[in-house]
């Protein structure tokens, strides 16, 4: 087995020959890249000559040309920049009034102050009032007597 590995490692081409071939390949690739760049530049010039007509500047003064150039630059800048999408912003009533009336006027529209406030303590007391054994209540109200008590209880506060 070691003999087969050594035979595979041996190369048919010498190191100096490999180095020479590598340098020739690199030189050839460099020439091709340079030629490709020249071809692209020629193609670009041909395309621009076909598509873009020559400028007509005859009969214009230097000042007119400058103003025209500035107008073209402004139009180019307008096209380059995209306007961002605007987002909705929540603004309070006070901020709206401040922006409309200015910072000198101190107007406050506190709408929350007009809202009814509920205390937690009151609601907790109401819940705990009716906590009794429901089985006793069912036994007391069962039968005709229970219905009579309910009827009397409902009638009582009205009289």
C-alpha cells in the first residue's frame, strides 16, 4: 500500500514546468481581461452615440447655458431622492391646540378629568356581600313558602 501512495504523489510534470505554465495562464487571463474592458468601453460609446443626441447649444449665451445647467441639476436631484412613506402619529388634544394657537396661549383640554372614576375598593365590597352558603339558601327557598318569601320580598320595598 505505501508504494501505491508514493506513485500517486509523483507528478508527470516537473515543478519548474508547472510554474512556467501557471505564469503563462495568468498572463493570458490578464490580456483577456484588458481586451474585455476595451471592448466594453467601445460598446458603451457606440450605445451612447446611438441613443443620446448631440446637444444643441448654438445661439445661447454663457449665462443661459449656466441657468439651464442648474435647472437640469435640480430635476436630477428630484428624481434621485425618494420621499419616505409617512407614518400616522398620535397627537394629543393639547399638542394640537398648542400648534394651532401657538405656545403663548396656555389652553388645556384634559378630557380624562371629565371621565367618571371608579374605585376598586367599592367593587370588591359589592362582590363579597353575597358570599354565603348557597345550600342553606336553596333549602330556605324551596317549596311554596320560599316562593312566597321571594314574592313578599319583591313586593315589600315598593309599598
